[in-house]
């Protein structure tokens, strides 16, 4: 089974947390029919950006399931989970409220990225009000998504500075509680 990032916009499709929950419930049932599962969905507060993480043998089947559910697909990438075990993410009730995107430099390899992360992650301690949760790194090394629980965007920026990691975009996401 592989992990796939599917980016979309749910603006105009859902406008409330209740509608989102209903859409997700129906989507999970449809994904299960193709032996796929929705690991997590993070959505911006205004529904303009959504990040589906789907586990599936077949990336196309997962993508088609979303399209059939009326969800436009803007980007699809194979990803690797870093910082947490997949089973822990599946069971998690952890709160994350910020997502940071970093477009990776062309010459960065996965091994170099993982070494860099291991070396720099200890510096999160310098910003105790921010809790790093997990990262999804695109297997093609084009970008990564990092999830945080933080009091505000400025705190996320301080945490990224502490670990010497750039920010290409920060998205405040819906509470998953």
C-alpha cells in the first residue's frame, strides 16, 4: 500500500464543518470499496485548500473516487510519512492547526532531507509553545507538508526558523475536533 497526497479545494462543495464531516463519511465508504482508506484530511478554515492523505495500492483508483464524489483534484503525489508511525496517525486524536508547505530544492535527496530533519529537529525545543506532529514528503522530492499545533502563525514561523526550514506557504486548518 502506498500513501498519496491529493490536494483540492472544497470551496463551493462544503461550507460548514457538518457538511465536511458528511462528505468525508461518504468518501471513506467509497474509498473502502477500492481497498483504499482516507488516513487524514486537513482543510483550510475557508475550505479553499484541502489535503487528503489516502492509503491505496492504486493512486488512480483513489483519485477517481474523489472525482466521482465531486471533489476536484489539483495535485496528486506519492508521499512518505516522517515523524510518526502510520498506525499512530490512523488512531490519533491529536490536534493540528497549521500546515506548512516547503517546496524542496531540486538537488535535495530523500536521504539528505532525512539527515537534515534528524539533525535540526532537536531545535523545536527552543519554541516550546509549538508542537511538531508529522511531515509528508513527496517521493519525487518536490515538496513536503509539515503539521503543527501552535498558538498562532508567528509561533510556527519561529519554530521553522529554529529548525532552519523554509516556509513556502502556511495554512491555518480546521480543527479536527
